[in-house]
C-alpha cells in the first residue's frame, strides 16, 4: 500500500532515502486510474460535508512506486499528474519491462519508501497550510492504495482507502467588526496522538507511531485568510490521524486572528472515535480575548526558558512569564530562528510605549537585520537594526525614534536567517548604557555615554557607584557622558562593580555593570604567523570574534563562551582555565587536548566530538584564520557562535591565542 494526498493542503512531509532501480529501463507513458472507496463509481469535485468524501482537483499529483511483482528489489519512483478529474485518471512516465507484472504503490510525491513491504517507510503528518478559507472547496485527505501483479501495458486500477480523519471547523464571528483567522490549532489530551511520523504496514494498512515524532496538537495555517463579517461564518477543514476521545477528556481549539486569540476548552460528555474516512464538526463562536496588558518597564525572554515549548515556523507557542504574554513562531534548534517571511516573535501588550528592543543573537552576517513591525510583515517596519559586520551578535532597535505609541509589535528579520538567544524590551522612559569591561589595573577618569529614550521631562539623571570597585563617577547630562574611576584588581578572579543612573522626573533607572578582569602576569596572545611548532597551550576563538571554544560539547556542536579580548590579548586568569586546549605534536600532525584531559576526536559529518582518542590535525595559518584540519579534509569552523567541522566554508576559520612564556 502507499499513501497520497488528494490536495496540496498538507505540509511537512518527510523524505526518506530511496534506492533507484538498476539497470535503468526506457521510460513509457502510462495512465493510472485512481478512485475512492467506497465511491469508485463516481468522483466528486467538492468536499462532501455529509460523507467526508474528497475528490480530485485540477493540479493534483500522485507519486507511485513500481516494483516487479514478488520482487524485493529497488523502487522505481515516478510522478503522475491528473488528466481527468471526473474519471480519476493520472498520467506519468515509468520504466516497465514487457512480459512482467508489477506492484503499484500509490502515495504523495513527498512520501518515500525504501522497502517493498513498507517496513522501513515513514510518513509525517504535521501542520497544514491552506491558501485561504476552506468553504465548500476541495480539501485535503490522506489515502492509500496498492494494485498488485499488474501486467506491463495494462492500466493499473487502484482503489484508494481513507487513512486520515477530517475535522470541519465552522467559525462564527461573534465580534462587532470583521475578523481574519490566521491559524486554527486543535489540541487533544497529552497522550492522544493526532499527528506525527507513522510507520505503515503496507499489507494491512495499519501503522505505528515513531516514538520521537508524535504530537497531540495539529495546526491549520491560513496564508491568505478571508475576513469573517460580524455574525457571519466560514468553514475550515483539517486532516488528522484517527484517534479516540473518552468521556471526560478535554480538548482545546485555539484560533489566532488579526485581532487577537480565541481559545475554547471542551470536555467530552461521551466517548467519540474520529475514524478514518469520516468527518467530525465543531462550531466555534469566535470572541477575541482581551490581551493582558503588561505593566513592566523591562521585559525579557530567553531561549532557555522556552526551549521546552512546542513551536516552529508553522506553529505558535503562547508563552507567559512575568514580563507578559509572548507569541513565538520560530524554528527551534537551540535558539529562536526567524527568516524573513518565516517566523516572528510577537511582543506582549504593554501599558506604555516601547522605547527600544535589545537582542542577543548567534553570529549574524552583514546585510541581515532585525525589525519591529505593527504587522507580521518585513515591509513598512516601525524600526530596524542591521548587522554591522560579518559576526554581529547584538542588536538595538530604537523604537522611540519612531514615536511613543507602539505598545506591541512583531519581531521579524530581513536579509536572511537570524538566530535569537534573548530579547530585552525597554518600555516607557528609558536610560540605556552598555556594560563596561576594564583591565585588572583599573581606570582613572575613563568615560562612557548613555542614552535617554521617551523622556517627557528634561534630563535630570543622577549617577552613583558601588564605591569599592568603581570608586567615583560623575555625569554631564548635556553631552550624555559619564566619567568614572575603577580601582586596581590584585586578585586572579574577575569581579563586578556598578554604576547606577536615575532620573526622578522621568521615573527611569538603569545599572551599568563594570566587569573587571583578574590580575595575571601572563596572557594568551593571538597567533599572527605560521609557527614551526604549534605545541603549547591555547584558547581557540572564532576568527575576529570573541567566541571562545569551551572544551565541552553543546549537543553536536563545540560549545562557546564570550571572552574579553584587548589588543589581541586575553588575560590568563582562573576564569580562562577550563577553556584552555593543549596542542600536542605527534609526528608531523597535532592532537588537541581539552582541559579535562579528553581530546577533540574524529568526525565524519558536520559535527563535533570529544573522546579518549584524539584526532590528528594539520595546522596552517592564513590571514583568514588558522585551519585545524582532519585527515578527511574537515576543518574546525566557528558557525553561529559555536564550533563544528566542515568541508565547506560555512562560518569562519578560528584564531589561536597562545599562552605567553
């Protein structure tokens, strides 16, 4: 048996490995007849709301896998396109040999199998996308079918059976103005799986779930939603995998619109099975919930706190913390990734205007930017902050420059991918200043600057300091300049002091953290030429960056931490000791030992490994950085602020900082 889609509304299918047939046979034009069971006598051109039947539509496609009857050989995959929607006839090219019979497995063109019995096949039913609302139009369905022992030259006739269950949502607008839905999410109880990756048995039509890819939620995304007038309704259709709700089970329907979110929870009064080939209905009286207003002055969101939430480019997570209610629609891979039209992060609704948004990202390429907009769009931004170089990791979006009326908005990217680690939103009158890094020797009468945003009254900012590390501080409000002094640090550990700014008239305050390095008589100095012998102790950083390899793994990456580099030197303080790598000469190659005694080990893919056995590296210096290269040609590269081994030029080479004698 194979699987197919009757329309293009489903997204997120998984492509598994396919072995092509050998030897290659000449291609012939072949017609395939596909009909629905139990509707083989006629096909329909619209979704039948009573029976749940779905018919072929213009542009529908089938993929087929043809293998010699009784054979366990490779698949011969081909794409078929509908030529007769009434008769269910598809035409395509396929290689067949006269005198032999073939088994025809019919499925979606995104569905790949790698065994004739389907034992190694898989199909992922995830979130779905429709171009507009689905009212009385051809809707998606999930079907399977197989024709066995069909002689070459004969039109295969495949009767397709339903494998999915359909859910029709009738959304009634209970608001007084037009509302446009952008997504509908159905959430079943925690252990009730309605979507995911299934492993089918193509002889029986039954399937099991892949243990790590099964979900109790499914989302229908509406790309070009049509507004629903007050008191009017529209219908939407979603495909799910068959499931059962028992008496007392609770499910949730969440509708996201251009005006806000509507959430309804319902409890089953009696058991109900959502069977394959059937349609169930739900009517939602759409009333927009008032978004709570956050009264915080500084709102924060970090990836670490939302790492366990279920979100993607196709699905939002609604996350509440003490800063307010956030909507996150982003790709999740150790960060919140947004990419132009793909993904966004919607800020909470604040009680005062937004002054600025500060973001920390993984290394971002020049030409890319972060922006804040009133709508989910990359055009007509309220305010924008662009990457200033090839390794930008900090962005500040000055919203105050555009006015004081923006109390929420969508964070978007332009120019490509940006991977967000944390977000800080400043609300109302705001004082902004960067943290300060100083050497162990301290500083006398050093200066820094600050900004005032959304100040309603004149700048009356006063300055104070901790008095021990930062011994004095004064302020000039006309030039927005702070003059300060820092005492010397005679200890090997780093320490922190503070400078505090306060405006009483504008009810604004901020603290500048003064980070002072520990005293060290030695240091790590950047290598700027080829060395005859690379043996020694080093810190490994991304080329022209402050991202240092920590000596530990972060998933399949080499972990990183930010260090302070001054005049191509890094103080050899106790803070650096766990990051130190020892390069050991072996013949004409080198091993790299990390601080805990393990070694950087061999990898065959784009990954990073640490183990008891070290990998031999060749080391070459160039102005583009130092190449640490394995025998298989893979080199250590710094990418998105972390480290991996690549054969390509992804990311940058590394810089080596050698411990001074």
